[in-house]
C-alpha cells in the first residue's frame, strides 16, 4: 500500500482512524444538514480508508452519544477560536 491515492483524498490506515477523523472533521467544520462527509470507505485503488459524502450516514454519526460529543466539542472549539 502507498501513502497516496490516485483519488487525491486523504488516506487513513484503518476504519477506526478514519471514523475518528470523520468525527473530528465534523467538530471543526460545523457542517449543516446534508453537507460534508458522512461516512468512510476502503478504497479499491490504494487499500486505505477515505471520507465520502455519498451514501448513508455512518453509524457513528447517527449515535446520540457521538452527536452529543460532537456538539460539546464544537462549542468548545468555537470558543477557543474566538479567544485566540
């Protein structure tokens, strides 16, 4: 496996790392409904994991505890940006 993909997308070594990055991405970017990446997939070209904005929302992004965590961290991240 290479650390680069012909898709140009960021590569993650495992599904777990990709899902954690997906959650962090939603914290930092405050996507509105229907925007942003919604799941991860293993690429047929490089074998690594990437984000996708197509298809069904990941179970992690539908989990009420994860959604609550994202909202709490998003508020903290917004305050941190304001205080810089």
